[in-house]
């Protein structure tokens, strides 16, 4: 079996992100939502999603610190846009166990916001360990480790244009460059 399998092509990403942008534009037609991207994985998705929207939006980001092992997360950077009374849309690359999203929703709930929804490009539903609403999702995926279009392996490959599943993680563990020919085919 191949070590890396493309699971979402550039064409599928473009089509689905544009559908999500249209749906958000319809649902928030009379409002100016604050789109808050969860760094760093949201970057390509966020950039494409806001440009697929046909309404005005505010854009902000936050980043998380992860406490290895315990699964607890903390918010390292508070959002800069004042959130009181605003409709907030969290933009996530992927919801996996759900722990990150639960923590974020709790923290954002402390601000007196008008509404809160999440748009996640990917939903790894089989790995969920806490129940958490995901109002908008791009694709449901299995439990393979994914890289590309924002998702990384040790801080690499976030700029690969499409999404790939790593079928055997030991390949990357022993050679972090093994995915480069797939991520950057023009350089081969
Ligand atoms: P959760 O708290 O388990 O839902 O974790 C979500 C975060 O884990 C995402 O925002 C990603 O940063 C990371 N993550 C989860 N699955 C993957 C994956 O398959 N590839 C790369 N990063 C992942």
C-alpha cells in the first residue's frame, strides 16, 4: 500500500470551501460576523473561506497552548476584535477528539457574544471523546493522520495544496522529508 494517499484534491477543496462560504453568506446575510481562526492550521482554509463569502466579516485569530499528555488546552492569545454583542464563527482546520473546541467554546462563552458557531474543514468524528457541536463542516474523515492544506507534520507541509493521509507514520518518523515529493511535485 502507498505510504501517502491523497484524500481531498485541490478541486474538491475549492468546491467545498466555496459551498461553505455561500452557506455562511446566506446564514449571516444581515450580520457582520467575527471569523476567528484557530492558529496555525486554519490559515489556508481561513484565507480561502473568507474570500468565498459575499458578506462583510471581521477577521481575527487565536492560538492555543497544549499541555502534552493531559490533553488540556489554554488560550495563549485573546482575540483583538471586541467580541461583545458579536456573532462569532470559529474557524478550525480539524476537529479530532473535540477537546480543543470544547475549551474554546467555554472561553468564548465568557465574552458576552450574540452567537457562536464553528466551521471545521474536517471532522474526524470517529475519534471524538467529548460531545461538541460543529455547525458547519467541510468533510468527514476517518482516523488516519492527515497532512496538507494547513495540517502539519512537525511544522512542515502546511502549504501542500491538497490533503493527504499518512498510511504509515513510521515512514515520516524515520524520514521527515519522505512526503516532500508529494507535497511539492513541481520540485522533483
Ligand atoms: P482536538 O482537540 O483533538 O480536536 O484537536 C484538534 C487539533 O489537533 C487540530 O486543530 C490539529 O491541530 C490537530 N490534529 C488533529 N488531527 C490531526 C491530523 O490528522 N493531522 C494534523 N493535525 C491534527
